[in-house]
């Protein structure tokens, strides 16, 4: 018979491999015809073993890496069993120390934390910070005033109250000056930006004067022209755009002249007569100060918060409402949002504990292993991830990582991810105990059972941990500082959870197993878990449309609690300020020698080009000190002092033609001393040694309803950049408040697909080095790709658009999406390791499901319930993480327990079909040649 087999092998190779090799056909006549097909089937099946997913070899099926890891687990198990108490004590003490560190550490919220690395706006923000805070970081406070009746602020009593608000903020709140030892108010310590609210004060004064004249039936003062955007008071032009927002103008054809007549005297609403504004929805005050008096960061924070709390809680008015905005107040509200999540952690923990306990007791009862000691296993299964999270965050803080509010979400992620490993270990312990009861062994002990559990689940848990860690590692490079911090927190938590699973929780299992073995009855009923044949079906994901329709949405209010006043403030600014008065700040870092007419003309040309972009208010909205300085230079050289009043102010058009007037830098100090030009002190920066102009800032304004949309603001920002890039000799950078977030638009989609690709490659690499099975890696990789595609598409259909919080949730869920498929892949690939016969795909799936299915369902169900605890919190960040993670868990279960097995079965059927077809082809070829 051996000769027959050799002949067929030779013939198969002759037919299939190399047709140039000739074997005499007559030798095949020696083989009995009835045996040819049998021998061909035997041999071809041997050739197909390495390709077919339906086979399983002996213990050599494990890779050397897995064998080495299992050997380490075995040694660790016997060591741990002898040092249970010490292990538990060390784990608890370490977690308590780190938890204390976390509790005693305050949040450090960075408003720009979601801005990607390397974007241009980060450099622009740094330039702005260096210019305004060259003596240390000061503060900026904005006060927004609206009428309570939602009417117009253009009323006598409301304007008076707005002026009173300015007086309160300027005089009633103090900071301690550590240099002179006095408490100083804003009006006392302000140096260069003290006149930002002067336009409102002058407008109110002029408004009151004109109103009194109208009531007295007198003509309006023709030296007071209260128009928007530029008013004139006694020959002095004042731009009021910054202070007046939500403005509705009357058509010039309906404006009434200054002369009163009998009909107008009867009008009770005099305001449209006094100004060209019909109504003003919002007034705005701005307070900016350099850092003086050796203030500490905490003192500045308390100063800003005291103003915010006063107007939120203590200020009483029947007519107006006042909202304040500052960097520290924004950070405080973001931190408050993060802290508000923590009480729901208790709810999530209780839900998970109840679910874990019930499912564990039911499972133990079914397997005839129910004892009182089973109760505390699910308790510590929930505690272990929290210990890991406290330890991880504490260690990160110790290493200097910023404690950001976004880390408040990591305990929920730790519970959702970490409890899965505990379920696997509990279930594996029960199966090991059943096997030890069925087949007693002299080696049976707590250490032996733990070694069996770790050899069964350890590599799968390690695969899951490594894929999650690598997924978070990818996120640290493709995101922003806040996403990096979140990924660091989650990555360290997963690592510590893996450590605590092998130490703390394994020690708990040893204690529970010790009492179980001690109180076990001599015989137990044998129950087996049978899993029926899976029905075949096709599941199609139609998520491409959802991905292509994903919108990018950026609103800072999503970071705040739902009861935060900043949400309404943000709405007001978006509705009234942005479409009417979007300000661009241009920082000229290298003005050079402006006494050179060519260089000065070049600078003026850049300003003019910016003023003529679509949507610009033009020269009347531009704050450009050179125009006033040229007028000043011309004025002081005038010999006729009678022209002084008319010579103070010239049109912007004439001012731009400055090359014919000399720019004498030495006159700048005198220029800044004039009362009408003192406002420019905050716009200029001088070299402290030489006194030369080192850099300066100019601003101009834009309007348009389209600016309410973030992408449109991004388009305008890029237009500004393209203009100033043409004048690079001045080293100009542009800054606007939204620029830090606008650059996210071009980065978030890229971050998502790069992260998904990186995670997919990391998962495939980890699975390959552990399983060393191309077939399994391809199947699981396809499933992971399907999960990620479905997740991104379905999230968009759920109404969640691309924004920083969603990107953070996606990066975390991408790592979590690997868990169940990785467990299924490992247990499927290692099924039948100790069996001497080959196993079919269905047999391997039964063994895999017996190990993974129940723990996966338990973990998924309890994790979903835990996360649903956040659904009760009206906080956008919480809602996004709930939706993304719950959907991810569902997709993981669907793919891990249904789609992957179906793929394995279908591919096995295809392989069997191809093998039969090839066998028939070989037999027919042999028969024809013989």
C-alpha cells in the first residue's frame, strides 16, 4: 500500500506542480481502481491541512510565544498561591496611595487642549500670548449685557445700568498687589488697556444729552452724531462696534434731521431720532490687564470667579442680565462638568455589581458550584478596574501629566473594559473546577487550578490588553493634548488592570477556591454546556452613507454643564457678535524701519488688502495706529494752530497715503501721551533697552450671516492667512478667538481614519505574533474593520457629528472594539490544543463559545448598564461616550459571537467544496492517464 501512496504522490505532483516531470503512466495501472479515489482523498487532505480552517493539530498548535507565556503564568500561579495575603495588601495599599494623590490634585483645564499638534493656530496663539502677556499671563474678562424682556438695550435706563455694571467691575473687585501691599481694583492696576469700554460710556453720555434736548423740545447737538459703526462726539470719532451687538439699523432715507418739529415732538420713542440704530440686542464690556503686582495664578482665578459668581448669584436688576466670560471661568465650568459625572459612577458601579452578581450566581448554580464565596467574586471584579484606574491616574499625576477634566470619564471606561477579563477568569475557574471533579488528579490544588485558568485565559487577556494599549498609543500621536491625556489615562488604566488581574484578582480567586475546595461535596452532578449549530445568514452593513455625510461641528458649549451660564453666553455671542463683528487681530512681529517710505507703503498695502476682503467693514472698523500717528505728525508740524481742530482727524483714505508724511519713531512716546491717543498704548510693544518699536498689533472687523457656520469662518481665516503670507517680511500672524478650533476642521477626519488604520494594523500584528495563523488574523481583521466602519457610520445617523469629544470617544471605542473578537480568535485558534484528533470548525467553535460566549455576554450586558448610568446626566460629553461605547459593545458582540463564526463556517464550507472539486479533478486526471 505504501508503494501505491508514493505512486499517487508522484502523480499528483506531476499533474499539479511540474508537468515536465514524467512518471510512467503504466505504474498507476498497478493500483486497484477502487482504491485510487480513497488514496487521493487521504493524500490531498494531508496537503490541505495547512490551508483549511477545519483542522487542528496537537499541542504544537500553540506558538512558542504562547507556550512561553503559559509557562510564566504557571510559575506565577504557584508563587501567588503561596503569597496571597501579601499580594492583596500590596495592591490595595498602592491603589489607596494613588487614589489619595488623585483626590488632593486639582484639575488643570486647558481651553486649547483639543487643538491638534502642529496646526498653525497654535503658533498664532503663542504669538498672541507672548505679546499680551510679556510680563506674565494676565487676564481677559468679557461682560455681556442683555435686557430681561428680550427687547432693545437702546433705552435710557438700560444704558445707565450698563454703565453702572462697568463701574462695579472696574472699582468693586480687587486684587492684592504684593509689591506695594495694597488691594487694587481694575481701574487702579490697569495700565495699557483701560479705555476699551470708553466708547460705551461716551455713547451713553451723548445719548443722554440728545435725549434731554429732545424732551426739552430743543434741537439736537450737531456735534454729537451717534451712528453705528462710528459715532462722532465733539469732532472725535469713536468706533462702537465692539460694545454694541445685535444691531438693527434704519434705512438712511428714514433718518430724521436734527431740527425738531411739531410732529416729532409728540413722539415718545426718541431713540431712532438720536441714532441710526433701531435696536441693540446686546452690549459687551471688555477688561484686559497685564500681570502686575506679583499675582499668583490662584489669585487671578479667584478674581475672575468672584466677578462671575457676583453677577450670577448676587447682582439684582429688574431690567438687565449680566454674563461674564473668562479663561479661568471657562476652565472652572469644564472641570465642574467633569466632576458632575463622578456621582453617576456610583450608580454605574451598583448596576454593574447587581448584574455581575446575578449572572455569576446563575452560572455557578447551573454548574453545581454555588457557594457563599461566589458572591464577593463579582464585587472584586468591579472593584479591580477602579483600583487600576485610581493607580493609573495617580501615577500619571506623579509623573507630571496634567490632570484634565476629561480623565473623569476613564473610570467608566475602566469598568466597561476591565470587567470582561474578570468574567473570563471566573468562568474559566468554574470549568477548571468541573474538569478536576470529573477527572481527579494528584496535582489538584488552588495553585494548580489558578495555573489552568491563567493558561486558558492569560494569553487572550494579554492580547486584549496589548491591542487596547496600542490603540491608545496610536491616539496619543494622532490627536490633541486632551486626547493624548485621555489616551495616556486609558492606556495606563488598562495596563494596571492587567497587572491587578494577575495579582489582586487572582489572589481573590485563590481565596475563594480554597474555601470552595474545602467545602466541596464528594460528588457533583455533571452538567455540560451544549451549543447548537449556528444558522447561516448574511449581514450587510450600509454605513458608507453615514460616513460620507458626517458633519464637523464645533461648539464649546458642549464642554459645559447644562446649567452653565456660559451656554447662554455662547449662544448670544454666536447670534449677535459673530455675524456682525468678527474681529481679526494681526500681530506685526517685525515692523522694521517704518521711516522708510517704501516699507511703510508696503505695510499700508497689506492693511488695505485686508480691508477690502469680502465681508469687511472697511477702514472705519480698523484699529491701525499708524493712521492716527501720521495725522499727529502732520498736526504738530502745522504752523497754523487755528486748523488744529480740523486737523486732528482725517479720512482713512488720506491716512493710507502716508508715504508723503514722515514716520518719526522718536515721536511715539509723545503721541501716546495725548489723551485721544492713549488707547494705542496696548497696541504697541517697545524694546525695553533701546526704546524702539519692537512689534505692534492692528485689528479689523468682518460681518456676514454665513459666519455663524464654523466652516465659513475657517474659509475667512484662510483668506487672512493667504494675504499676510504675501508680506512675510513683516512676520505677521493673525489671531481670532475661534482659530484654535477652526483648525480642527481639517484634522478630525484625518485623525479618525489614521487612528482606525493604525489600530487595525496593531491588532493584526498582535494577533499574528500570538496566533501565528494568517487565516484567523484575516478573518478577525475583517471583523474589526467592519466594526469600525459600522461605528463611524451609525454614530453619524444617531445625530452625533465630528467634534473633539466624539473623536475622543471614537479613539477609546476603537481599542475596545478589539476585545471580544480577540478573545474569540485566541480561543478558537487554541481550541483542541490537548486533543489528539483533528477538530472541525464547528467543534472548535463549540469549545470557543464554551470559554468566551457567556463571559462576553455578561461583560457586555453589565458594561452597557454601567454606561447607561451616564445617560441620566444631562451632559454632552457623557451622552456621547454612552452612545459610542454602547453601540461599540453591541457591534463587538454581534461580530464576535455571530459574524466571525459565520465567516469561519462559510469559509470552511468553501474550502471543503474546493478540496472536493480538486480531488475529483486529480482522480479524473489519474484515471485518464492510466
